C-alpha cells in the first residue's frame, strides 16, 4: 500500500470527485483512478460507489480514518528527521551515578530549555552495564569511564575526573598499608570502573585483597564513609560538592590511578536522530 495511493484516496474522499482530487494533487484524473483501483485490488474491496459521482462505501469510510493516521504519522517522522524542532521525539541517556549527579544537571537543564518537546529519560548503571545497554539498543548514548572497545561506536571525550581517597573527618594523612589492609572499601556495584581503580590503588600499596561493600547511591556511600565504615575512591568534584553535608576528607593518589576520562559513547553518526545530534552539540569536547 503506497503512501501516494493513500494521499490520492484522501483527496478524493474529501473533495467528492476524482477530478477535484487530481486538481488538488496537481496530477491527472487517470492517475487518481489508477491509484484508487490499485488500493481496491490490494484490499480486495470497493472503496467508492461510482454512480452519479463518487461516494465512500462502508469499507472506504473505515479506511479513511486509518489513512489519515498513517499519513499523519509519516509526516511527523519526516518532519522529525528534517530537523523540524516542533516534532516530538525521544532521547534515552544512561550514565554513571557520579556523572549524573555532578556533571549532567547543567547540560540536561540547557537541553530541556532548548528542546522541551523531546521526551528525555536518564538512568544510571555501572560502566559495564552501560556498555551492555548501548549494545542492546536500550540507550541512545552513555556516559562511561574510559573509551569503550567497540569499533562500531562513536566516542567523544567530555569530562576528566581526578579520583581521590575519601575517608572520615578531616582525614589529614594517607593511611598506612597496614591500616588499609585492615579496612573495608565502599564502592558501587560490580562492573563500576571506579571499583577497578580501588584494586589498582591497593595493589600500589602492596595489598592484593580487601573487603568491598557495594552501594547503590553516592549519599549512602559517603554517609557510611563519614561514619567510619571504610574508605572510598570518588571523583574530587563529587567530594567537594558533598563536604558540606558529610564529615569527610580526602587524600590525593597517584595520577596514573587517579586520572580518568569520561566519554560519551553512542552509535555511528549516520544513525543519530535529530534529538541525539542536538544533545551532542551541547557536550564539551576535550582533546
């Protein structure tokens, strides 16, 4: 069933004449007649009574409502991909918890102000799950620590983070290896890239195993660090933004462990929707 046939059918139904439909569609009557006959053949039914002019049959009346919906949907999609900002669309973003809390609010607010018609959803997951969601098509783009190892993805470096060791109180000195060995570490769920940095940090201190408690939120983790439950590795930007709420301090660690780049990863540019293109235009671009 061709869209052109549906458009000519709609013109004929609304004008009440094949001649008038041809004039409105800037074509000839024989073309209108041919498309109507093609529709009737495809649907195996008669759409118009042709005695003394034309009049919709019961089947034609049924098709009329569906034809309008189909053509309206087609026009909406066409308008969307021709960058008509009034068209509705959807954008699904997934991100690490820390990035969502600190880096994204300003970007998301700016995006909403510019494109309020876009249906935006933002969800959080550990890095490993973020990549899986992108592969499965459950997210249009993800914010993930480190560049994902998939050649079909597009990657843009957007933030640079410095991880620090977070402890309770003023936390004025780096703990000794013995203290770290006897302490627990607090981290996000398995698959979090920052959790891997805990292992690297401990290995640099000669420690190859420790207890790691899993948390699902920044507040829960920092609250327990402040309470003396253990240590955590967090971006310095997160620590500084939460020190007014939690009695925590931090110590800097070696750059080869501390410095982590955050990337925005998505499909290849030829697959981007207008909403995704608009979102990417708002992201910072780091060398």
